[in-house]
């Protein structure tokens, strides 16, 4: 298929995307859950910078909405031995969190007695 320059353009694109995804997986840059691709460049950044880079890439900052998505984010935390920013923020009610757009969280997986807002939720 790769050498067939006159083949179906959609199949050629699917093949190329598959190859690119494979390289990124080998380099621990992407993982997948529930049809979503989670990606990182592995560099440290502040929260606002992270949000902006995600937008520039055509995506959004990760917000786990299921155990599988939570595991996808945890994959990077463990591999890079660091924390991960999530697309949530503390609401006007102390100790309560919401999505960045103000919507309620549909999934949480807090440690006992969390969230406390101290960074170890």
C-alpha cells in the first residue's frame, strides 16, 4: 500500500496516520482510551501554558471522564514521574471542583478526604 502512489487517498492517509501513531507510542508521546488520543511533549509547563499548547494542537487539556481516561493520564504521570494538569478548577464553593467551562464533573476518582485543594487530590 505504501508504494502505491495511485491508490485510494483515504487508505494512504490511514496508513500514514497509523505509522505516525506507532512512532509516537514508541516514544511514549501518546496513548489512547475510548477513542480519544492523549498526548504530551513531556516538557514541564505552567497550567496556562499547558492549556494554550493543547489549543494550538487542536485539542484540549485532559479531563478524565472515565476510569480508562484516568488511566491514560496516569500512564504519563508514571512514565515521566511528574504530575499532570487536568481541565478542572476549584469552584466558588471551597473544596468543590468543576470543568474549566463551569460545568459539573461527571467523573471523579479522588483519594480519601480529597479534594482538599492542596495538590494531592
